[in-house]
């Protein structure tokens, strides 16, 4: 989450996002409110990102999902 906020902060400072403060330009949520039971079972990190691009009067919403670990498959010897 820190990497996403850092990157968006750079975009804001360079003028790619509108707003007088970073909180007006973007938001990132990657914690329990953004996680469903299925996400927890599948070890998936879900981040909801909202950005305010410069030159646009609308917000853009992104949903980023990252699988944190692969599921191990065990095979029984026959």
C-alpha cells in the first residue's frame, strides 16, 4: 500500500492529479474494509484506489487484486 501511495504522491506533485492536497487527489484502501471472506481464503490482497486525474472533472476508481501466495497442491502417492 505504501508503494501505491508513494507513486500516486509523485503523480500529484508533478501535476498529473488534481487537488490542493494529496487527500483531494487520491485515496488507497488496502485493509479489512476492502477484503471479503473469499479474499482471505484465497490469500488475495485487494486495494481500492480512487484518483482525480488533472484535466478531468470525474474520479477514476481502480480495483487491484494481488495473490499473495500460491496454493500448494499435494498429491498422494498411488
